C-alpha cells in the first residue's frame, strides 16, 4: 500500500491534513506551542476576531456539566488593530494554515475584518462566526436567518478571495436551510457546528451559574448532534463540510468523516488534553491503513 493522502482541498487551496483546532479553544496558536507541535496541525482556527477590542462577558464564564462545558466568553479578543500589530508577527512563524474566525455585530464589522484578512499574508482563509450564542448583537442572529446569512456571506464574498468558511449554528429547526443559503451566497465551505444554547443553575444561590443566564454547550455531549448536522448539511450542499463538536477520540472524528465531513476540528478537549488533535490524526491514519483507504476523501459520506 502506498503513502496515505491526508490532504484536504477547499476552494483550490490545500490543508495538509484533516484535523484542526476549533475557534475559541486554541487562542491564536502560539499559546499552545510549548505543549504540542502546532505546525503538525491541519489548521489553526483562531479565536474570534472583531474590529474593536472586546473584554468579553462578566465572569464566571465557564460552567462544567455532565460530559460537557458551558461557556459564555462573549467573543473576548484583542481587536483588529492589535491582531495586526501583535499577533501577525507571531503567526508568520507558524507553518500550519491559519484560518481566522471573524465575528461582529453588524455586516460592516465582518466586512472590515475580512478586508484586512484578505491582505494579511499569514492568513490562509476565514471562518465566519454567525453562530455564537453568547452575545446580544450579531452572532447567532445571522446564522439563524437564512436571508440575513445570505446577505452577509454575499457581502463578504465581494471583499475576500481567500477560502470563505461559514460556521453554522445548531440552534435552528433545519440546518440544511442556512447551509444552502451560505452556499448559494458564495461560501467555499461550512463548519458544523457551534455550541448549543444551554444553562446550568446554582441550586444554592437559586440563580444561573453564568451571569448572562445561558451560554454555549460544547464537549462530548454534543457529538451526536454535530454528526447529524454534518450529515444533513453534506446532503444539502456541494461544498465541503467541516465537522466540529464533541471530538475527543479518533473514533469521534471518524464518525464525522463517514457522515460527510471533509475535515474536523477538536475543541473543548484541548483544555485537558492539548495533544488530542495529533492523537486523533494518528488514529485516523491507523484506521485508514487497517481498512485499506489511501485517501482521506475516500472516507467522506458512506451513507
């Protein structure tokens, strides 16, 4: 058997392998460099970036649940100017593809950041965050309305030629509708899924543990929901779909790939096991060798 081809192609550009790190769990990459070989990753999806600096929501912003984690970070980030002056010089030394997660309260916010990313050499592509449940304006409001999403994606498409990925929300009745809207408006790929709206109550204070009330649930608990969303989206569109949500083992990633994903992202598990993406990648390769697959594309969509 020849060498296994792990490369993934999106909009004519290549990722070296199918395993990346989910936005919001890996900073801007350099934070994990003492812990793992970040250049061995298929992609680094950065923390969300907005035009202005954001401090995020009032702490506490994390709550553990059975097989999951609720977060209400609130898109805390350094803002576009500090990203360009402080983060880009560091990103220039990273060889793994850098995909910047872009967020905003208005369409003009997304356009401003994406215009800058088009001119930013270390940036491989962008991932539009239209599915964050932890902010009051923008975020999920775009992702839950196909017409609004279509207008946003079309507007961003006019200012960026790099790969444009849209991260979809699971907090909808039928994810295939926003998936088709994003594709029709010019998206090159989709990420499925972002976190699910959730709450944990402190029974002693008789109040939600998180000051905002609700947050976004991630972790192993949402794996079956993410796999189903990828399956539905992959059947609804012709563009690549990236699976994210609940992956902590190679078997989890393989579920996504077999359901129709071209690539995957690991997230919450990174907080306790930073080596997860490389362990997942090794497990995928071993599975392919055992099952006689020669290309990662052969795993996509078996049913």
